[in-house]
């Protein structure tokens, strides 16, 4: 089929679920409510979520994104991004007297709480994740020592905890489910007594979007993932489709779509990372229509209804 250059783009299949998750919805709403209630500027440490469109939209509304607390003026309102921050950042922000709203995804907070609790019981940790990712820095920064990062199976063979009697494993929430399982298996083989979380750390939305791509990929000739280059979960969706043998591309916007990708491809699968708004998906659909797509069908899939509460102090006056 893939050699048949006569085939022209005709059908778009939408993955279900796709796009915003509850943690992203909550994080964006925290910044928007803070702007409405306290007025601009509102300072946000790191990109609130890893999506270019969302960040630019909030900048236009008066959010200022910073990496260092030195860049926040005294008395300002500060929001921590959905990825979470280290204890040192939390303590410094409090000491500087900022008015703080924490937009850390509750599923990331769950990992932080688990790390703090087990550390008090004398545990050391192996963390499965990507070096330099803000979520990993935030989780590892819950402790001063005793937490070791592994990025792949080879790292597991090299890791040297001080003791192995009390060892626990935690995971970045936005990893490839399959890759994380493979690394976790290597950890279990090397450290048979390792303690694992009661529920896996990889978030429900990451899991659901990856499961949807596994169903979508065999049904289509090409997969397009809407997501920004910095978005871990979006990158994993593209990699997963490729691994399943379907050519896959990730785009930040409809403008990045290249007509050459669709030559000889009749069916396009379309999904979006957990930080990509549906508006961008709609724009990609319009662009694909201009390239010849005539039908859009929605895949059957899980309907996500989870909603996380907002922090206190953000209720808007009636």
C-alpha cells in the first residue's frame, strides 16, 4: 500500500482520547484565574505546560515566565508549573515572601509525597526518567541525597545505591509506558527487594493517549502528533507510532505540515499530546482538508472525566 503513489489523502482518523488532560487544564486555569483576580503581571516559574501556543497565549494575557526566582520582584504572585519544583525552590519562594499558587499536577505531587514518606523510613530511590526534564528535577529535588536517576536499561547496571535493603522505584509521569516497564523490569532483576509504587506513577492520561496510538497506528498510513518539541508525552506518542511501523511526525502547529509527507498516503491518524489544545487539532484538520482529506472519523476510546480542584484563594468574586 505504501508504494502506491496513486493513493491520495482522503480520511482523517482522530485518536480518542487526545489533547488536554486534567492536570494541564488545572494548571492553565490557575494562571488565568490569578490574572483575573490579581491582575497582570503574574510570574510563572518555567513554562506552565510544555506547549508553545499555550505559553504565548498566557504571555499575551500578562503572564511572565521565568526560570530563576531572582527575576521575580518582591511581593509578586508566583505560580509553580505543572511539572513541580524542588524543595529548595519551594523554600526559597516562601522565604522571599511571594504569594504562591502551586500548579503542580496532583499526580506529580503524589510521587513527591511518596518520596518524602519513604525517605523518612530510610529508603533510597531509583528514579526512571529523562535527565534535565523539569519534572525529574522537581522529584529528585525533594531529597538532598539518596535518589538515583536511570534513563535506560544500561543505567540500571551502573547505578550504585548506598544500600539495597530499603530501595524504592519511582517514575516520571510522562514516559513511554513500554520503555518504563522494560527499565523497571531491569531494576527488579538487579534489586529483587525493590519497592514499587502501589499504582504505577505514569499518569492515566499518558497511558490512555499511548493506548489510543497503539489502536490508531495499524489503521492509518501516517500519524500526526500535535505537540511542542519540549513535551515529553507528545514525543513519546510520535516514537510509539514509529515503533509500530507507521511513519509519524510531530508538529507544533498546522503551518509545519509538509505536503510531501502525505504523498501516497490515504489515511491520516491524528492525535495530540496532553498539553496541546484542541484548537490546534482543529487547525491541523483544516490544513489536511486543504490537502485533500474529505472525511473525519473519531475512533472509539476512553472518555476522561477526571477534574482536579484548584488551590484555595483563586475563587473569583461573583
